[in-house]
C-alpha cells in the first residue's frame, strides 16, 4: 500500500516524540530544545498519520504515542526507589467533605448545590441544545444533522455549566448562569420550531 510508509513513519515519530519528552522532562534543568523537538516530533507524527490514512492514521499514530507513554510510566514506576522509612505520615485532615466536631452540617446548602449542578444545569443544557438545534435549522442544516448537533451539545454544555457552577461561590451568580442558559430555549419555543 502507498500509505504504509507515512503511517510507519508517523508511528515511529510518535514513539520518538514521547521518548524525547520524557527524557527532556527528566533532566534536572529545563531543556527547551529537546522539549521542542519532542513536541515537533509528535506534530509530525500527526501530519504523517493524516497523510497516510486521514483520521484513522492519526488514531494509529496516537495509539503508538500512548503505548510508549504507558510503557515509560510503567518502567518509571517499577524502577522508582521505595519511599523513605522516616517519611511523615499523611495528614488526617479531610478536604472539607464533612464538618468536623460541632460544625453545622449545612445540609440545605449541600442539597441546593446538588440540585443546581445536577438537575437545573441538566435542564439548562437541554435548553442550550434546543437553541443550537433551532439555530442550525435556521442556517439550513438538515433536520438529522441539527438533531445530532443538539445531542452533541447537551452533554458538553452540561459539563461546562456544571463546572462553572461548582467553581462559583456566589448563589446569585449560580442562579444567573442557570437563568441565562435557560433563555436559550425561548426562541425555539416562541417561533414554534421545536420539532
């Protein structure tokens, strides 16, 4: 096959790139040139894989890179020195999951956070997906493609929205994010293009 040579080259470059990055990152000082060479080798592996077989070639080159990284990590784990016997014991302090001592449980706040992040953000992500489907239909996309776009957008929007909600400390901002996201469903509902 004509695509075998570029695919083999891409696979070899992927392994070489991972080995160079591991060597570069393992040095006591930052080594810019080997670091750049490793990333350039990985980029060249992607280009060779794409030239050989498109997305399939990129996947094959990526698998070789991941296999090399896994082998290097396994080797590092097997050859690592055992921990020192005089190492300090880990702290017993928890990461604030449950209150300690006489602190209040704050169950109401915990339940509200769960409802915001799990339930309301899911509803808001569905609203965003319906809004995206409506926009895709307005742009002339076929119904099947618009529906697939909505199915792709819903979990992605849910992930991003849940992360943003968990990183926001203010309840007002959390409710504002949910409300703004729910507004995305208004145009399809008002124009009647839900089907």
